[in-house]
C-alpha cells in the first residue's frame, strides 16, 4: 500500500493522513465500552456506546444526530448530513455498535476492552466487528469534506448504527418501519464485511442467508434398560442418526425437496474473479478451525462453496447417555441442531417447509417428531455487479489500495436483504477488515492501515456517486 499522501492525485489520502492520529485516539476510547448486546448485564453499556457515538458525530459537525432508544430495540444511532445540492443522491451507511461476548476471556492476550496497539494491529473486542469500520466511515466523511473544501458532502449522507446486529437484529424490522421516512435513500452502503486479503483487496457483492432449527425425536417418557426393551421399540438416537445421514447424498448435495430450485448462480465474471484470487489450501485450512481436508459439492471451489452455494450443517447432536463409561439404555429423546446457509434467491420460509416435510418422511412409527425453528431466518442478498454504484465502490477501493480489485462474497449472514426489502434500494458493500481478524473469538484485532485506506475509499466514493447515479 504505497503512495504519497501529499500527491495531488490523492487529496482524500492526504486528508485521511491528517486526521489519522485523532481517529485512532477516538476509536480506542470507543472500544473501551463493553457494549455486549447479547448480555442484559451490559445493556447499559450498549446505551453508553450509542451516546458516545452520537457525541462523536456532533463533534464532527453532523447537523442532525439522534439516539433512537424508544425500545424494545437496544439503542441505535441515526445521523444525517444533507448535500450541498438538493439534486444529489441520498446514501445510507449501515453498521452496528454492539459487540460479541468475550468468553473465554482467559484466552485473550490483552484485556478485551483495553485496546492494545501492537505494531499496525489494534486488539480489542469490536475493533474489526464493527466499531472499527463505523469509525472508518466517520473518518471518510471528514476526509471527503477536507479534500473537497466543502462544508457539505457531495451526497446526502445518512447513518444507521444499530445495537442488536450481534443478536440477529431482532427489532430492526420495527426500527425500519418506525423510521421509514428518516431512512429513505437511493443507496445503502453496508460496512460489516471484510476484504479477501491484505494484498488482495476485494469488493463484496453479497452475503448468504441462514435458517436454523432443532429436530427432536421422542419415543417415551424416560430412558429405559436396553436389555429389557432394546430391539422391540424405536430408538430416537438411531432415528436421528439416520435422518442426519439422509440429509446429504454421497456427493454432498442436500436432499431436502427442491432445495436448489431457487438458487441463482453467480455470473461468469464473478466466478472468474473468485478463481483469480490467491488461494493457499494449507493457509485456508489453518483458518478453518484446523480442518484436515476439503469436502463439499462437486464442481465448485472451496471459496465458491462458502460464498455462493447453499449448505446444510449439523451443529450438534444429543441423545441418551454421554457421560463417562457405558450406560446401557434406549434413550427417550434425541435431537439434532441444524443450520442452512442460503444463497439468492432461496427464502428461509421455503427451506423451513422443506425441512418439516423431510422430517415427516424420516420419522419412524412409534416416535414423535418436533421441528423447533430458531427464529424466522435471514434471507440472502446479492447486488447486481453491473449496477453503477458497485462500479463506483470498486473504483474507489482500487484507487485507495492501488491494486487490482476483484469481486468476492461472504459466507456469513447479515441484514442486507432486510435493508434492501424495506428501503427498496440496492445495497453495496464497503469494508476494510480481514477474514482472520478473529471476530467473535478471543484476540479480535483490526489492521489500522487497512482502516485508513478504507476511509480513503469511502471519501472518494462520496465524490464519485453523484455522477455515477445520475
């Protein structure tokens, strides 16, 4: 990531460099707030985090800043900075300020809410996901104004930073409904996604959806002696094992009815970009929980299986005695927890219906089956890569990183589809973190120079969009 910040061809870079020290001070202060949304004991900290962000926005000069704290959602922050031209497009930047729990805390090398700068890496919970990226966009706005010499941005900028993303955004739909007029825009920029690599910057174009459920088989009211009843009644644990075995065929394809019927495949241009990304099998496996080899649907690369193909995964199985030694019983109950990662244009409700049908088909006589949904699921989303806003993001990132920029996706899930559906506008992605930032795990970190280049890209994007969206 070379380049002279004083080069007149990079006014945004010079502006970012001028603000970089203050940016790091502010980010480290924000990261000391343990805004763990999933833990009721920290809901006061989530509120403190929202108010910290609101004050930071006011210091930066945002003319309209509000903390939405009317419940039941944890506090979200909204801000708006109108463009100089009333004809300019309106862009909403989405992020979140809640963070994941820190357990197991003993595995952290530094206290998770005492940010530690080690070389170019800043370690703290939320450094990458997502306070670092929200702060990156605040810096991008300041740099944009400084680079253009204007008191107002080239696009009307709105900001929505919610406080419940790490809990699945359970109240985001209500928030969008309550504040539809405030959030009206022409484009959403989603800032909770990584680059492919430090030396392989990418523009994300989509996220998978997810649907989760637990299947429970019950055969009796209590465990019973296997010598007395074994072989004469159905065993719930055996039945669960057979159901799990039937979930995939021998090639790894999911066997729910019409599971692939709604799948929209990526374009050839996207697949070409995926294939051109550097991929080291050993390095990738080392970041995959120490996995020992590859498996999955034939005809697709490992990246494609994670980014653009749907999956069914067994998250856990329980049945009968699991303690030390042997206990000869027929268990009364057995269960399996499943998650399905979905790709455009699959919908969680259709997968839920297919799962229930699959369970009925694989429930032996004499057992009672129950399918317990874990929420409504999250739909997948992918933006049309030919949309001019995607091209603008790609050009902005390429200018900031001074490297070829390719398309990528992420295998995880987020509320992009929800934002797209409720606001009725495209969602594009601009993030500058890394897949190995250990988000949701001990020793989360962010690479500070990447955040600075991300801020530069955002600053340039605001300059590009009025022409590209005209």
